[in-house]
């Protein structure tokens, strides 16, 4: 995608919903909930959100908007049956490309119509959300923050795309230690909403699917918006086995991340080192994180399969020494992909992604990187077996430091525009 051309006129809020929202008058606060087949959890999320708005913002005009992708499991019926007291609620089915990003764009379009002061977005599969999540996010976005990202206590094997890729990449490349750049539970100011809606990156199918969260985070950083993190306790949700259930999500998230890197190259080339993000905290009770079960043998098989199937592509993307190291690992029974090796691998792929204009080749690159990432996760499992969640997190931090130390490798290899 060439960001220098005029973007498509992408609209995801259906005209009937837009007309109804226009008739509501202005609102102060909007809570958006992207949903799809979540009848078993959305009632709890709505109940907690309504409780938070009622308790902490009784004098504000608030709206809860569920942006649905055509659920067939009774999600709408559950959402409309939940009592939200005096808090207005609205259910809409977004239009356009199927994906979380389209659901989020519909929420942002609604926020623009209602001219809200700030927006909070919460995932529809949450089982640990409390009313205090609304309090901490809205208080921040109504004062000195444009983007509030979540900070959770998570099981060591939950969030493997975040831990082994998005966090170290965001920290090293953009210079901010945003621990959960794809956490999904965000707060946004009115000015950030406006900027995001105007982005040319909505042309990307990655952004309109699972790549939406990393797009929000990286766009906010690159455009100089103020970021805070909010401590939200633990994230208890529908955990996923990385080897079995995250194929599409990985490719869409990383495709979006690499697309943003192309768009925001001028910004991140100037960013040096990294700095922490201000952490917001308020008294909150929360359960411990739930364990995530991972099929380690499947991870290893996928990694080895990728080395076999994609040998030609990998030889083109990776420097010879790096490729030979990967091939050697594929022949060993137990292994670890060292942080420095992994950082160079990811940076090599983001460079190759920029060189390729066609979506078919880019998708092949992303699928190959996914196979290598599964090997990285496999090694992480071996390294952290028997370790506490906090001890495992230290491995993640050391990896992020390696990404930071090796940013010159990215800077020297990332192709410049002609």
C-alpha cells in the first residue's frame, strides 16, 4: 500500500445506525465493545461497564456501543437483555471487511458523530473486567492522556505474540516500553480518534482485522500523542494455544505492525533507546491469571515444517549465517532461539516486507515468520518451565533489551525509499 495516495472512503458504521446516533445529540463518554459470537461473556462485560459508568461518572452523558460482526450465537439477544440502568446502550452490526478492525472503526465513527470527549474500548470475552477499569481509563483520557494502554498480570504463556514480538519490537523501534501494545482494552481522546479516522492505513486489510490494536498504538506514538498505561489487574479471557489458534491473528497483527513501520519510518529512525510509560494505578481487586495450556510438540513440528517448506524464501530473507543457525536448530531435539538471533530474524523480515509490494508475497513472508515464531515460543516454554510468571517475564525483558541493542541492524538494512 502506498500511503501517499488518497485512501479509500472506508465507512464501517451502517447508515441506519449513523442516522440514529446523529439523533441522540452529543455524548461525553463512549464505551465501544467489538463483538463476535460472545454470548457467554458479553453480558458480564456490559454489566461491569454499566456499573463503572453509573458509579464513577453519574453526571456524564454516556453510551455503551456494541459493534458486532454478525454473531449467530445469541450475542445480540444477550446484549439487549442486560439491564444497564440509566446508561444508554446501542447495538450495531458493522459493515465492510469482516474483522475486529472494522468493528473498531465503526466505534470510532460513532464517537465522531457523537463528538465524545473520550472513548474506552473493551474486549467482549473478558471475565476479569471491573467497574474500576472505566474509572482509571476515562479519568486519564479526560485529563492528560490521549491513549491509555492496559497493563495486566498475565500467565506466562498468555500473550505470546505480545511477549515474543510486539512488545520488544515496539520498545526498540519506537522507543516506548508499552508492555501491552495489542492489549485491546484502550482509552482514546477525541483528538486521537480524529487522527486515527483520517489515517491512510485503513486501506490495509491487516488493520481492519486483528491488526487494529498495534495500528492504534504505533500511530499514537508516531504522531506524538501522550501515552499512559493503566494497571487493570489480571486479564482473564479466552486464552489461545499459539500453535493451534493464532494463525490468522499472528499474520494480521504482524502485517499491520510491518505496515506501520513502513508508514512511520521517518519517526522511528529518529527514536533512540527507550523510556518507560507512566503507569496509572487505582485500588482494584482481581483474580490471579488462569493457566494457558500449550501443545509444545505442535510448536516444534510447525517450526521444522517451516524450515523445510520455506527454505528458498528464508535464504533470501535471512543472512546466510543466520539461516544456517536456524537450520541447525531445526535438527536438534531441544533448543532456544537466542534473543539476539530472534531480533535479527524479525528485523530481516520487516526489511523484506517493505521491499515487497504484492500482498501474496507479503502474506508468504508473514506465514514463514509465524513458523519461526512458533519455534521461538517453543524455546521460551523450555526456558521457563517451572518458572513463575514473574521469572518468565524477565526472559521477555532481556529479549526486549536485545531488540533495542540491535536496532542499528534494522537501521542499516531497512531499505530507504528512492
